[in-house]
């Protein structure tokens, strides 16, 4: 059911394209990089994923809000997206377990959005021209005035954003019978990542994005987990330097998404901004080691340079994307370090890639035995 009481709203792209629709969430103006997600479920997890910080999310599934909001289905303690663009926005929900509507959730968080636009046309537009900055407004309907707001939206290329979403102070999470100590470098970590590690007997200590290696190592971890996060990996220099130091002591290291790109950067392998990126729950990936394929959840706008990996004497490609052959995983040949571009901890799913956490634990076990 649409929000029949909403007022007019405008979406304007940086190439001058304008879409008119109805407002959702809070009345206001917001801007960010516009990108689309192809997932058909899990909107609350998407909206609270720190990797989406600074972005306007365009959903390709038609109905958003129809199953409401529930406190346990979050990946962080707040909504991270800058705004929402969708076709049909429901102010009512049908799920008995839900606590509130998505409209109320957005109002409390101050999230601005637009609905009742042709999302198919919009997706085709940015699919062909690439992800670009945009503004949404339900308070300013003058296009010329919106252009001024659009100029204030920073480009994602070269933008460091982990500092906006990372914890400010270290904190701990522990299983009932912890067997391992894992230091987590928080570049925008998702809660379900911690759940996966804790379920495997890990005591996790989560450190801010710019924590020096010496401080993390002083805790005495058995392994290091480099998390996902927003922004340009090339601009996340503190994390790159920390990973370089971890590699020197040869303790097990596992990176996902931004952590994957940071591992590449730490080995002198370049990353680049993709035309559209990968965002959704149905991206096919092939494991080159086992020959098996897995359906994955992804959210990234940057990728690792495949040719640079192929030319590196100490790093090899372990996973590729079957849609465009981009790099989805790497590992070091002579050190216990590996990473993947996608989200093996994905919630609500798919769960094809959870084995990667088991491989990380096996790596830790082998390291401890030595």
C-alpha cells in the first residue's frame, strides 16, 4: 500500500536527469552516490549496513516496507544509507513479529526518500551511464536550487569513509567457551560477521579503523579479521599500513569486501572504481581452488585489479565473478592471508560462503599448532 498522504518529491541526477515522485520517510533534502541493489528481501539489513554509508539506495524489487521492521534484523546500531529510492513504499506491514513500520523507522532516523517513480527506467539509466551522485528532496522542488545541493555531494572516488562508521573505542564480544582470540579491524563491520566468528568459538576484540598494529597485537590475537566498510580503499591508508604489519608476523588474516581491497593494497595491488559495482543477493562466484560455484551477497563499488594480481609473485586469484570475471577472492602464496570481495556472513542469505569462516578457523588452528 502506498503512502497516500506523502507529498511531492524530486530525484535529480548529476547528469541533469530528473524524476518526480512522492516522499517517504522524513521531509527534507539529502544527497549521495546513487546505486541499485537487486536483492528481493533483506531491506532492513541493507539500510543498516555501514558499507552503504554515503549512498542513496535504489531497490529493484517493487515493494519495500511490506514486512515492517524488527530489531534483530540490523547490521549496525543505526540506518547508514543517505536516502532511499523505490517503486512502491508500504506504510503498513503484515508480519506479526515486526515492531513498527519502515515509515516510522525512517522518520525516527531522519531518512529522506522518494517512491512512485519508474525504477526500471532509472536502473537502466545508471546501469548504462554508471553510478553517479544524486539528490532527493521533498522540501525543495526547484531544480536550479537542487543543482546547488548536488554540487556539495562529494565524489566516492578518493573518499575515506571508514572514520564515519568505525567504533570510536575498542570493545569485546565473546563466546561462552572461547577457543580463539580474533582482532577485528572495524572499517564498517557488520554484526553478523561477529556472530559467525563467535559461533565458531572466537573471542573478538573490535578496534577502530585507525588503530596501530602494535596496539592490536598487544592484545595477543590468534588471527586478524579485516572488515567490510564504505568509501575508496585507496584512501584508507591507516588500515593498509596496519595490514602490512600483520603480514610481516605471518598470523592468520581474513578480509572481506573493503578488507579484501585493503589486503590487495597492502601488497601493492591497485584497486579501481567500477562503473556500477555489485550490490545484491544473487551474484554468482566461482571458487577456482575447488571448481565449485556459490551464490553470494555483495555490496561494493570498487574492485581489485585482476592483471595486477596475475603479475604479483606472492598473490593469486582464488575466486572470480561469473557475470563479469572481476576478482572476487585472493590469497597469499607464502603467508596465511586470504580475502573475498563479497559477504560470506550475509543475512538473510544466501549462506553458500559460510565455509570461508571455517577455513579461517582452520588457518588459526594450524598457526597455533606451530
